[in-house]
């Protein structure tokens, strides 16, 4: 499998899950400003023009972070990254993946910029903060009783949630109202797979390239 990624973006979630899974994979860095990668025009690979993309071993091109996470989890056996299809735990994971994709990930995107980008001005940061605040509070409340989202053990939705807590930090939002999310973020940073991913990705792509 090959993951097309940009440092510090939502592609970090499948990157973490690949690393946690122990499966072999390779990485291709995408230049989101020029829309290029080592193989040329990135838009030819993904006409949606964003990361992540996962190229599977059978050369299918998968897009949409939540779907890619489910795919990776489904390739592994017995480690609960994604539970057995149809079980109660599976549906809980599906609900979280969908919630994070549509209520958190999407709401962190600035409506004032072309494409899918985090806010880059004080006004847009405030605007986004007001949208994500109630949604983050909901997750924070759930994490009062547990360390991870489903069955209190690490699984695919936690990798996605870490992208969000990492963005809280990047955007300079305070964790004061989200103490449980802060604990979650610290716990995730203790995981060897997460440390490897942060090292591999290095400095996050800047928030300032696009106006
Ligand atoms: N619906 C997509 C959204 C992916 C997305 O927002 N990707 C951002 C990075 S977090 C991106 O590549 N933005 C570049 C652009 O839109 O130009 C998903 O869920 O995977």
C-alpha cells in the first residue's frame, strides 16, 4: 500500500493506522500548493485535489479519510483497529469515523479559503473555533470516562481524533475547555507509532501558502 500525504494534515490519521497495523507500506509526499508529487500532476491521481489517497496493493485509488481508515483496519486481523463488520463495536467505530469526518474535520476547514485548508487569519480562526467548540465539548465529555473512543482501546477513530487534537495545538486554541481531549492527545503522543509518524512527517505544511 502507498499513502499520499502532506505533513500534519488529515493524512496523518491513515499514516498512524498503517504504522500501528504493522503492515508494510510506503509514503509519497504531496506538494499541496503545486498539486504535484514525484510522479507528476497530483490531480491526475486524485481529481478531488486533496490528501489522503491510499493506493492499495491491487492499485485501486482510495480517497476520503474515514473510508481509508476503515480499509486499513479491515486489512488487519484480530487487532480491533476496525471491528468485525456488523458487530455493535463496528457500528460505534463507524459512527465516530463519520462524526469526526463531517462534524470535526470539515468544520475545521476555513470557508474563507479555496480548497480544504485550516484557517489562517485571526478572524477565520475565531469563526472556526465557534463551530467546533460544541462538537469538541461532546467528545471531551465522552472521554471523561474512557481513554479511547471505542471499548476503551485504541482503534481507527482514535487515529483520526488525534489529527483534530493536533490541529487544536497548531491553531493555538486552548485546551482549557477540553481537559479530557488534552489527556487523550498526550496519551496518543506516548504511542510508539505516533512518535514514528511525527518524526517521519516532520514540520507540518504551512497554513500560509494560500490566500
Ligand atoms: N473529504 C476529504 C477532505 C480531505 C481534506 O480536507 N484534505 C486537506 C488536508 S486536511 C487537503 O488536502 N487540502 C488541500 C486542498 O484542498 O487544496 C476527506 O475526508 O478525506
